[in-house]
């Protein structure tokens, strides 16, 4: 019974969580938020039950986005 409650919660929240992670990646990539803020926001998602693997990939993706943005800026 509890498993189904968790499944329904995660299923309903999944689109919002995905969107929020996308916004975090964009904000970090553009330099709007720093490492500390990114980590704090990911910790909030961790407390909501987002799997560790997804959080790790989101952080790495944000770092790659930042590196790409910095490389583009350096070429100008």
C-alpha cells in the first residue's frame, strides 16, 4: 500500500521535478546560480525522494552546460 502511495506521488510530481531540474541546469550553465546554490537545490530534491543517480547526472549536466557557455564566451 505504501509503495503505491509513493509511486503515485512520484508519478504526479515527475513532470515538475524534470522541469525544475532543467531550470537548475540552465541557471547554473548561464552563471545565474553558483555551486553552493546548485548543491542546496539538489539537496532539496534529494529530500523529496529524487534518486541519487538522477541528481548526479543533473549536476554533471549543469557543469557541462557551464563549461560550454564559458568556452563559447572565450571564442568571442
